[in-house]
């Protein structure tokens, strides 16, 4: 989430990672599994950094965004920054 648009709040988009081993066993990502199982009232300590993504000042400029490795997660915050 955008810290400018939602001060004091952090919204996460988490997809639980899973894959099949060569032996056919299903494995799950450690961090994504941990975050998936958090419930309201649970706390998780984390650290955030400011985005390095730069969006043009011109609100009419076309922006092409591709999630290579990060997936979709950073893009909603960029949309919020423009509000």
C-alpha cells in the first residue's frame, strides 16, 4: 500500500507459493505461508523501504508495468500514489 495514501497502514498482497519437487512432494514458501496464516489480531514485525518505482508527473502519460519476479503486488500502491 502507499504510505502517502494510507499513513500508518500497511496492506499486503500475498500469494502462497507452492511447487512440486521432483519426487512429487508439494512444498510451500516459508514467508508466504507464514503471512497467509496470520489472522486478525495477530501481529507481525516487518521492515519497509521506500519504493524505487518512479511514475511520470504527467497524469496523462502512458505507463507500462510488468511484474517480473514481484508479481502484481507493487502496482496498487502506485495507483494510490496518483490519487
